[in-house]
C-alpha cells in the first residue's frame, strides 16, 4: 500500500509540473505581442525582424512563432 501511495505522489507531482509548465507557456505567448510592442516603442530604429529575434532569444520561443503571435493579435484588432 505504501508503494502505491508513493507512486501516486510521484505521478501527481509530474502532472502538476506539466500543468504549471503549460500554463506558463500559455501566459508567455499571451505576453509576446506586448513585449514586441514595448521593444518597438523604446527602440523604434530596430526593424521588426530584429525585434522578433530579440524576443525569441529572451523567451526561448522561435522567431517565427514570435512573429506569428505578433501578427495574430494585430489581425484580431
């Protein structure tokens, strides 16, 4: 019985870690357009492509994904 309870705890911790990771990733993708806009406002001389590269380096997301997230929000507006 102790082994089953311990295995359940291990599985629960793995599930909670995966759920937290997914939530953090979702929140990050929601913030990406704002991060891009903030960088463009503070450094208007930087081309958009370089903004996407910079945000990708900081967030760990791909440049293409950053670009898509940025333009996806603009299409909604």
